[in-house]
C-alpha cells in the first residue's frame, strides 16, 4: 500500500514538473515569435504608442505617488540611523543610492506588474474568450503582430521611464523630509549626492535592471493572456498568475543582476 502511494506521488510530481518544463518551453517559443513579428508591429508604431499610453501613462499616478512616499520614508528612517553615527549630512547619498540602485527599479516593477501587467493579461484573455483572436487568424491577420507585440514593446519601453520617475520623485521626497522638515543642510544633501552617485555604476545599472524587469513583466503578461483558458475563470486565473509570477521573477532577477553588477564594488 505504501509503495502504491509512493509511486503515485512520484508520478504526480513527475507530471507537474514535466508540465512546468513544457510550459516554460512554450513560453520561450512564444517570446521568439514576438521578436520575429516585432518588425511588422513596429512598422505600425501607432499601435505601440497607444499601448504605451495604456501601460505607461495610466500607471503614472501610482508610480509617482508611491515614489514620493517611499522617498519620504527613506528620509525619515535614514536620518534616524545616520544621526546615531554623526553622519546625518550623508542622507542624500543614502536616499539616492537606495532608490537608483535598488528600490526604484524593483518597487516600480512590482507596481507595474500589479497595475499594467494584470491589465494586459486581462485584455488579451478577454479577446481570446470572445474569439477576437480567432477571428483575426481567419482574416489572415497575425494576433501576435497585431495584439501581442505592441503590448509587449510598450511594457518594455515604459518600464525604464517609470522607474526613473519613481527614483526622481523618491529623491524629492527624501529632500522634503530631510531638508525641509528635519533641517539637514541643503548644500550637503545635494553636493554629497552628486559626488557619490556614479553614472555607470549606479544610474546605468539601475536602468539596465528596469529594462530587464520590463521585459520579464511584459513577457509574462502577454503569455498568460494568450495562453489562458477562454472562460471568465481562466482569465481571472491568468491575471492572478501574472501578478504572482512577475513578482517572484522580478525579485529573483534582481538578486542575479545585483550579484553580477555590484560584486566588485
């Protein structure tokens, strides 16, 4: 009896692992198809511009407000910590490096996945459920070129811009709290920040991170929408998987990128 339970459990585990590997392979082929059809999609750049508005511009409010408050919290917490060691004048360095290197790209990507990624999945999933994608195929129009690729590139383009705005508003929030509220010297706040933040080691690495996160979130969002079951429950499950999978992938990719970028710093 125990052998039967053990063999049944192993078979179930094997099926789940095989299913995950098969789905990962299908997602990789799907990404390749997006890249192959990108030329066709980008020639009609108006589609991509419209999707940039949908994914990027409509995400500005949550990105900007969140960035401002994260910077304000960093200003409060950073001043309390630095004051214990007599280094409160270095508050600008702490706020800037924390946002540009880490919090800006990561938090902005998590917010982007929650707002824009889920919306992309739901939109493509509803188009599949209402057979709009099948109708395009019957009219010899590729759904990947017409629907998927513009949304994918819109996410990839929007993410670095949103992360930069998040970091900028976060630095401004740290300035409001540290200089205007607490009373840190304004000259020291800005001058030490400018002297310590390096373009290549800090700003450029943050941009690379945000670009990779945008690629990951957009890929997962369009794939989950295109691959979901054409039912209301299927679309709902795909939207949930997009947020969960994107969040875990962002955090894992952040660790890998940080290990490569800053191992010599």
